């Protein structure tokens, strides 16, 4: 489809890049919104990127939405798959099949497609994996890109950087749960997420993140500039950990000493699209060997 530009009342411009989520559309959205921020145009109040679209809020008396659309079209015309994107690579430790999300899963079987299995058993089966272990390996071998932040404050929607045929997809619950633990690691459709706070939810639950993605009081160093840690365009590597490492990280979080392992990376979308495996190896090398 061609890009669709629409007005949202007097103050908003909504831009749909694709009717379906795919890496190319999200790369384009990241690049366009980054370039728009770099221009620092007077009259722009907010830029809100999404999975395959974005929205911009303006002061129409300063920057008319019609004028903004022309600027956005010129930016998009210059975007190519060999453009460079600057991002962070983040190590995100996950305790799979932890007791807390397992308890939420067991108490919600009447809301699930397959009441006789756990969420991770069901997800492995519908994606053709012979075991939970093989499924976890597929989740942790290739990195995920944070495609948008939303639903609740700090929740990162993450799309795995793999070929289309390797994409993991899992339907959401038939009826949402009324309880989901804080930091639960879930999967719905083609998106992984970490629930930043306790609440309702409909994604399949596979485990729990050891560290927060939302810190309202900004106690931890990674939250110094924002109570929300993830940024659109971040590359998350979900790493499977054992209970001992989980408990140690939780102690560090309580002491206020925990810091995410982060490294900067510059890459092109073309690099990812042409060889996701090679890109994944590069990401892991930067994160754990630099």
C-alpha cells in the first residue's frame, strides 16, 4: 500500500505506513520520526511512533498540519533500506517458567484455548517446536526490536528480527486474565512484551523479567532521565537465566545498584533483512564481547 496521511482534528497528523506489521515498515517509521526530531521544527508538540504508523501533534497556528504532511513526504522520499540507524542493544534477563507467572497461568486456564497445557507448552506446539526448550532457544537466539511503547506506561512491544517464515506467532487468550504479575514476559500475535506493572492482560505468559522496565520513583541509574526504560528502536536480547541469577538481580534492584548491560550499535535495515542470522551474531558479539 502507499503511505496514508490523515488529519486528526486540528492538531494531529496520522501516518499509516503499512496495513500489516513488518520490519521494513517499522524501520521506515523509526527513520522518519528520528529525522523529524532532528529537524527540531517549531510547532511540534509530540511525535508518537507505532508499529507500522506514527502520529505527530502540532500547534496549527505555528505549523499547519498541511505543511507538516509535505515535510513528512519529503523525509519519506529520502528513506532507503541502506540508511543508518543508531540504536541501543540491551541484555534483558528472563526467568522462564517462574513460579509467579506460572501461578497466574494455572489460575486462568478457563480463559485459554488449551486448558490442558501451560502457555509456553501451547505456544511451542502451535509454532511447531518439539519441546519447550527448543521454543525458548528460538526466542533467545535472535534479538527483538522495540517497535513501540504503549498500552500501559513503559510496556515495550517487541518484534523479532528474523525472516518472515521464522516469525513466532501466538494468539492471545480467549478472554483476558484479571491478573498478570509485574514484569511478566508475554507474547501475543507476533509481539513479545514485558508487563511493566501488575494488572489485567491477554498475552501468553512464558516467564518474568528480573529487572523493571518502568520505575516511577526513578531509583535505578538507568531511569535517571525517564521513568520508562525502553525506547522505540532499542534492540532487546532476551536471555534465559536461572533462579540464582534472578534472585541476585532482584537484590541489586532493591539496593538500587542494578544496571542494564547496554551497548550502542549502528546498522542498516538492509543488513537485517538480507541476513538476520549474521546480524544476530553481530548483536550478540557487541553485547557480550566488546
